[in-house]
C-alpha cells in the first residue's frame, strides 16, 4: 500500500521511510543553478516546508537521499555548504518579544556551533548573524545557504489585531509595526553579508514588499508568478496521473464509480490553482493526500486552519466578496500587499482563497475566482457567518436543509427556511440608513447564500438577452428562477421574469421549472411576500 506523507515535511523522512514523493528535484536544480536570492509565495500547506527540507538536504550534499530522482542525473559534485534554516512555523508571535527571542535563539545556537563569543542580546541581531556567516564561510571554504520558512508569520499573527507594546516614553506601538522593523533589520544582513552567501530562499503566504520588510537588502527574485516554477509546490495533472493512478482507482472502487468520474470529482474539489500566465493546473497537495489516505472527499485544507486575519481585513473593506470575484485585474493589484486594510484582495489571493482562472495576453490581466469547490464552500461559509452573524442558525446546517428542499422541489420549505434565516439576523447587521446600501446589503446576502449552495449550477446576476436575472439554480430535476425585490412585491418580481423572458432558454428543458418572486422588507429584515409559478 502507498504511504502518504500527511503532516510530514521532512524530505529525509519521506525518502528513508518509503513515503510517496512527487519528484520536484529538476525544478530545484534549475532554481539553485540560475539564481541566488529568491522569494516564493504560496498558500499554507502547499509544500513550502517540504521544498525547504529538500533544498537543505541538497545543499548538505546528501546524495544518497536523491538516488533515482531527476537531480541524480543532473548534479555531479554534491558539495556540502553551511546551511542556516529559519522556520517560523509553530511559534505564536502575538506576545511582545516573542519574535526577538526566537531570532536570538537561532543566532545564539549558531554562535555556539561556530565558536563565536557573543552573549545573547549583547549586540544587534543582524550584526551577530553576519559574523556567523563570515565564520561559517571561512571554516567551510564555501558560501552559506539561508532558508527562511514562513517569513511573514510574525506579521500575520498580529496583522490588524491592534496588539501593542509600550515603547520608550510611554508611547504605544503596534506589534505589527514592531515586527516589520525587527524583520527588516534582521533581513538587511543579507546585503551586508552578500560575499558570504551562495543561495537564499524566503517563503511565505504574502508578499510584504510595499511595507519595507525587504527594503534592507537586494530585492529577491520573486518567482511566485514565474511560469518556470509554477509547479514547484503542489501537484499537477500530469503528476496526479503518474504517481496516483492506483490511488484514484482504489477510491473509485470504494465509491462504486468509474475512474473517470472519480478523477473529475477530485478535480472539482481540489484542483484549479494557477500561479502564472502558463495556466498550469495545480492541485492542493494537502487535501489530495488526505483524500487518498482516507478514501473520502472532504474539506481537508480549509478545515485545517481558519483565515481569521482575512476576515479581520474584510470587515474594514468597502468591497464585498461578490465585487472581488470573477473580475480581471492588473497583476499589481493582487501581487503586492500594501499596508492598508482597505485592500484585502492581495491577501485573499496570496492566501489561496482566490486564484488565477484566465489570462488575457493582450491586456496582461488575470481573472481571479475561487480555485475549487472546497475553497469556495469553506470561505463563503466563513464570510457569510461573519457578515450575517445569525443568532441561532448554523449556516452549515441551514445550507444542508436548503439543499434538501432544492433537490425535492419543495418551494414552500425554501420559503420557510429563507424567512427563518433572515429573521435570525440581528437588526444591527441589516440596518442601513441609505437606500443604496440597503439594496447592496440584500443583494450581497443573496450572493453569499447561493454561493453556499453552488454544489449545483448557480448563476447570480446572470446576463440574458433582455436583462439580468437575479438568480438561477439548476439541479438534476429542477430549475429555479428567482427574482428578488426590496420593499416591492412578489407579483412585480414574477412579471419581470415573464416580461424579460428569463425562462425562455429552458423552454425545451425536461426539468420542471419554477419561477419564484420574492419581496423583502427593509423594516422587518425578512421575506414579506413569496409567490411561485
């Protein structure tokens, strides 16, 4: 039976203990041969730590671990270099001084290793680190390798939390700003110690170039959207077929379906990431390996961590999720994170909740949307729960009841579910003084709701020849055409469906069609009128 390295980020352990390893070493060889200082942004649990471990063992000259891999025929020297690996995973940086203590421990250990007499905290951390580089270079006769894993975690842990620290003179400083300054000073050593460096790679979720984290040293080559390295982390369609055909066949047998159908299910659930204009399909490796190990398709990646920092950012943003998704952007609008909570789009993209879905070469613009069903369902559910804040209802269980009603053609059950759900939303959430804002609130509410049930074909604000229909839901047996009115009438909504011919494209469809007119009251905050034809 195939062994899946779930939660194992050690290249050494994977190779020595017979876990499946998707060979990325040809790309690794290209990376170390063609450049010196790099930055790579990828979503969490996408294989960044395994990449770092692979590089570490390569630069330590451990040829025996790479036997049979692509790099085995490319590398001829297998030299050993001094390697300095900094890993910010697993540390909580929400308390004052946590970052400084972490860095001091690293440098202190290296000072002991290289016989450098320097008391912890006695001088600037960057200066001490530079001395370590110099001594390591002198002793080994080869330049140093630096690998910084999740470089941005000390910032993300405190981003927009308001946590502060009392500075000299009683002034309060945000930990977010303190951590930026500490990291900026620490990373500046790479410029001062350039003559001692052979290779540097920093990985993380976000790129904070606009907030000066990297300004203290030569800007690294950002390979986050470099088509040559798009498949450096994650699993491509070709790799899926080459390494996991047996796993897919086993899952298909367990579920009593064909291999083709199982492959399509895995693709809808876990594929869909693209990181450059080459549009190479990349699967989420964490979810894929968990699915193979358990034999079940579930939301593994999303449930492994809650993006609370994104929700904090979106609470300050004037844009709604529906106004961000399904649009074309210039890359500068989502590549560089700028220090403004009013612009969460770069953070959402870099964190993996949106990805590239299309590229227009003539304009150089990219379409951003949800990568797959796992991310869409999980993130929209989280946003909906935070945005609507229902008092008693669980959004997840409510969605399951709505899906049951949609599958059964139970329009009366839908009416009851919608009425109860809206009545459960606190008055303070739906209270909007401005008429345009009231309209926007209700449209966004329905956008979130129908995104949640998009296990079926769901079209919101769908363009047709004679207008834009509010929502169409297609199930295997039914088609539902919804038209919503705020402080209007259900009859008015049904007349619009008829007058503009929203049902015409389904005239020859075998499925039963329902036209549903819905009116909402901005005073009561729930359904005022509901009619079905």
